[in-house]
C-alpha cells in the first residue's frame, strides 16, 4: 500500500483528484468507481473544476457507485443517487445513462445486486475506485463482521454505529434506512487501482487498524492491504495513531 500523509482535507482532495485525472487522461473511456459521504466531496469539486477548465473530459466515462440505501428512492435528497447528481454528475459532462448506482427501489434486491455485479464485469472492471472509510473500518456498507464478509454486491443491514454516524444527515436516527445495497469486497477488488481517503481524528482508529493490521473482517478496510494497487491519502489527524 502506498501511503500519502497530507496536511488537511484540501490537500487530500487535490491529491485524490490528481490520481483520477491521471487515469482519465490515459484512458478516455475509463470506468471510475465512486463513493459518497463527506470524504470525497472535495475530490469531486476538484474534478468538476478540472472539467470546467477543459483538463478532464467525462464524455466517454462510465461510473459505478459503491452503494445505496435500501429502500430509498433516487429522488430522496438523502439517496446516494441524489448525492452523486448534486456533487458531481450535474457539474461535469458525464452522460447520465453511463452513471450507475445500485437501485434503492428494486423490488427484488437480490436480483438487482446480481445484475449490478454483472454490469461491473461487463464493463471490464473498474479502472480507479475511490473509497472513504467508516469510523468502524467499513468500506461501502461492508460492516465489520466476525463471521465473514461478502465478495459480491449484496443487500446488507447497517450497524448501529453506522446508523448513528449517518443520522446527522436525517431528521433523526429512526429515519435512516436500516439496509443498503453495497458492492462487496470482491467487487471492490475488481478495481485495478484503489484510492482510499480519510481525514480527521475520528478516523484515526480505523486508519491504525487498516495500516497496522491484523488483516481481519472486523476491519474491512484492512483487507485492502492484499490488493496490489492501493493508495491511502489521509491527513495528519487521521494518521496520528499509526506507529
Ligand atoms: P464519511 O463516510 O466520508 O462521511 O466520513 C465514510 C464512510 O462511512 O465510508
């Protein structure tokens, strides 16, 4: 794993964007893997700016997102589809029909997950995937689980910890959906290049466990140590507990 420690959120976002622009410049029709949450917003702002300045072109790009709440409609302002439109897709020249987010309204969520996984395969995998990390070490909605993790896109229950962390965006914790559709660890590993970003002291424990190990399903991000091309970009606070 390559580790880049930066001063702050702005530097983290700029560095992440640099890696994306590199891949997108080398391959016009690349597949980018995207995430939601506070972490990648700065990265998306940088990409939108680069696009406005003509430094990067999304016209042939396809995107796949990590996860979506279930059940939740795409026009709900807390849905991850809504988030992606607002924070990136509406600001760049990507074709909406080339943007994929798991379907939070699917009648048959298992079939929708299977289809999503097949889509990733049909696209030939992901060229570059951005990830945030949960305070509990989750990636996507792959929550810590002593009994193991799923490889492929699947329906999952959110942990209390994640419901509480995400309740800041809802009127109350009761309104946070209790389930999600998420790419699995194996789906994430189909990405040729992974960029995981973290900032702030509340991520320090998760980053320590991810970097120092042991590799464990109790810290899903620690499994990334097994992938051949992972770059961790984090600020000093998030890195502060690593020895
Ligand atoms: P955050 O969430 O970017 O809002 O901190 C990250 C995550 O939970 O994966």
